C-alpha cells in the first residue's frame, strides 16, 4: 500500500487532470464525500487553498499549480526509483554493442570485455573499434568508450578515468636539439602530430594562469594512430602530445621526459557515452560499473 503522501500526490494529479472531484473519485475508486474530505485535509495541512470548486468543476489556484508541478516531478522520480530497484534483480543478459577507439580498444577494452563475459556469461558483447567517433544512436551501439570531451550533447556521459596530457620527448632528442624553455621555442623543434577528428591540424592549445595560448607547430611526422605517434616519440623523432595513460611507464623508465610542464593542455579524460540513463538494461549498467571499477582500481 502506498504511503499517505504519495497517495495524496496521485489524488491531486488525477484531480487536476480530470477537472472535477467526482471524476477523480471515480478514477481512484473513492466516494465523492471521501474525495472532498481528502482535499479538505490536504488544504488544512498546507494552510492554503489548492482548488477553486464549483458544483461541476474544479480549477487550480496559483498554489495548486505549484503543488501540481512538484507532485508530477516527485511521482516521476518515485516511479524511476522503483523501476531501478526492481531492475537491480535482473541478471545481465543479451547482446551488448560497444564502440571504442582503435588502439585503446584493442589493447585495453578487449581484455576487459574478456573479463566481463567471464563474470556475466549470458551477455554477448559485440566490440567495434574505429579510428573516428561514431553516431552511436544511428549505428545502434549501446555505448562508446572515448577519450576527450563529449562529442554529442544529446548523449549522457560518465567519466571513468581522469587523464591529463603532456608535451613529451625522448632524452636522445632533447640532448641533440635542446629542451624548449618557452612555447615560442616549439616553432624551431620537430614535432610529431596526432591527427584527431576535426581538430585544427598542427595547432596546440595551452593554458597557463588562466590564459589560453595557441601555438602553430610543424610536424615532420603525423598519424591518425596514437600508438604510431608514441612509437615515433620513443624513437627520438621529436616532441609530441601524449596522455599520462600512454606515458606512465615510459616516464618511469626514463624513455620519455615531460617538457614545458607549466603549460596545461586540455585533458583527455576517459568517458563512456550512452544514449539514455533511463530504463537501461542490466547488461549496460553492469558493463559501465565494471569499467568504473577497473579504472578506479588502476589509478
């Protein structure tokens, strides 16, 4: 049985929708005197008149309009909560369509999918890896895993890992060409460019003390694959931008060094994107939680 507050909210929404106490009473299986009494008790409790009543109809007062707006929102939230709780008993099953970036999908997401289906054997995962973002709604994906800002404001997103970006180069390159002391010095250095999406080619944007500075660089080498760019940096071909996820083991081993660390680059945080957070199947919720659990443990 619903509690009195929820019951009163439902009663009032019906009254507003149907426009008369007698119609609301019939819809809720109440007698007309009982409906009249319920409204009177609500108004007495609140200390305001909610409805202007005549013998045949009822119209809302300004206070009634306010009550209706909040009642509708609260009932929707209660319904969503109950759905979420009841769905939590559902075992993940069915087809899960996942999109991820090419290199990261191959090296990191693929092993995680393997571990996920061992935990949830009734889920069938279809993993597509692409070098460019996709329209996940149009192409029928349940979710996409991508670094960087939300590509489509119609989507929902959950950040699963913070990931800063840095300028870096090999010790051999820096020994031969010197360490840049200012952003202007980048113009005389070799740079390795990662062509991504529709980003302006050869333009690096930095922030320092709240100011944004754009620097035009010339890349003797460029690729749309981040692993290739990283390999060229390790080979000593120039200065590149890579994320701390890529750099961690190479900074620790000394094979790469950060340059101009006082200048901040836009982060490359890792997000999972999905069309809607309402009525998500258990397999989608379970996979997102699985990703969050993994990357939280790895940081």
